C-alpha cells in the first residue's frame, strides 16, 4: 500500500471515530464545542453525514487510481484550519475545536507529503 493510500485509510478511521462520537454522545460534542444542547438531533445528523463521508474515503483508499481525489482532499482538509480559526475568532465556536482543526489539517499535510514521496519513488 502506498504512503498516500495509507494516510487516506487512516484518515477514514478518524472520520469513523468522529462519527461514532457525534452519533452516540451528541450532548458531549455540543457542550465541548459550546453549542446549545437542544441541537442533539442535528449533531446526530452530522454523525450520519460523517459515516457517509467515511464510506467514500474508505472506497477511495482502496484504489490507487483515486490519487486525483486524494490530492483534492489535501486542499479541502487544509481549508478546515482557515474556516475553523475564523469561526473561533468571530466567537461562533469555542476555541476547543482548534486541536481538532489542527489534526485535520495535519492529516492533509501528511497526505500531501505522502503523495509527493510516492511520486518521487515512482520516478526513481
């Protein structure tokens, strides 16, 4: 399995863990993020969306031909740090989301480096 493929697969497991947390412990997630507790249904719906996203990532991690999609995820995961930080600065969400935002962005950087290394190895 290529380095990039491994990074995508492991990111899939992260998404699954997040989905399970949103589905089973919506009150905890909402309180941690500074959101009102009455949004539990919405948090669970977000958990379902994460499950669907995890399925897509898992399917993409099974095929090297999905490299163009892997490359796109680098940019979308990188955008999370910009949006998350802006939301914190605007007071829309609690600062506690910053470690999660950093983890998502770091995983995108890992995928970018893995893609670059795989391409370098293919040329050698």
